[in-house]
């Protein structure tokens, strides 16, 4: 099965779990506090806003900066994007949603034998993409697809709400340490600290159910991630994520991408089960 067919199948399965809604709510309601040009549009190139304590303010509604259709077809083949679900256009997703190891050179990072078996099982369709059953998409995939996410920065705590599955992620910046023996969860446990103007987030305690991309690259409960967030200006949030999972990958690897501010709008409510019609027709695992 080609990468394109797998990705298309996963996209269709994912879309079938979504309630049909519009693309935005509170459309064109001005986001307060943003610098604006003479024509009223947000000055996306202005200096990044700061909080009362002088730290960069990462708050806002964000969407991943997606590559062009031409670039996607160069990466994934000429058939990519010929079939898609409305609202999940191929130009609204990151290339890393299709393959988290896309930038890794051949032979540089290998899957362990156990991970290879998981990956092959998912490629054959023996294991269903979790959101097909209304289960969480997880990090980073929830921020790499067509849906937006919202960051709310407060003293001691940063909340990240994913429109895709509606899950709130908590990043504690109050000085606490990561739990020594965490119960594995979908989003894990995250603490953040500032390295100059860059927020560094360490996460552990994840479960092994999340797929890192639509191809099915796995993770284990031993995975640890280090994320770095730098708000370059009002309109751009640069992100790098280092994945360290010795049970799955032969060495750590890093991906880098950028989120674009979605001003004057907001995230939508997401309820997967409300209009879900497919599970009754799916074979039981």
C-alpha cells in the first residue's frame, strides 16, 4: 500500500469522526491587544507581545504553516491531494503529519524490531488510527493537521487546547518537577521553563497508544520529548521538538516547524461522539 493511499485512508477515517461545523467561530471579532496597521489588519511582523513579567506571550490561536501542494507531491508522490475531505485540504496540513521522520536521512534513525512490528501492523490496517474510534490524536499530531489550537498563557501554567479532539494540555511553569512514577496518559505530564525568550517544555509519562503521524510511527511509555517555543514576532511561533524514545527509535530525532497566528477568530467546540456513525459498521478488534 502506498504512502498516499495510507494517508488518504487515515484522513477519510479521521474526517468521518468529525461533526460538520463551520471553519471558525467569533469570525472577525478583533483579538484585543494586537498591534494593527492603518487598514485595521493585524501587524504580524510587529514585535512579539510580552506578559507582565517580561516573558514572551505565546497566547493566541495558531495553525501550522503548511507546505504547498507542489511540495507535498514532490515529497509523497503525484497522487497526493487528488482526493481529500472538504475542510481537510492537503494545503492545510504539515508534511510532518504524513511522516514525522521525513527529514531524517536514510539509516540515521532506525526503528527497533518491536517498533517495526507495530509500524507494519498499522500499515496493513490491522490497527486502527485512534481518532477513528473518537480517541485522542495526541501531540504533536493534533497541532499538525487542518485544525487550529489555542494557547492561553497564565502565571505558573500554560494551557493548550486542541480543536481536534478538544483536549486541554497543561504545561506547568510554576517550578514543579516531573512526577517520578507517572500513570501513562494520552498527553503525558509537562513542565516548562524559560531559556531567555524560548519556552522549553519537558514531557514524560505518555502512553503508547498515540501515533506520531498518520503513517503510524509509534511511541512507547518511555518516550520523553523536549519542545522549544520561540515567538519570532506577532504572527510566527517557531517550534522544535526532540523525541527521545529508546524503546522505539535507535537515537533521538528533532523536527522543526512554524505555527501562524490566526487573529480575530477562535477555536471550535469538538465533540466526536455526538454525530459518530461509523463504529457500528467497523469490525471489532
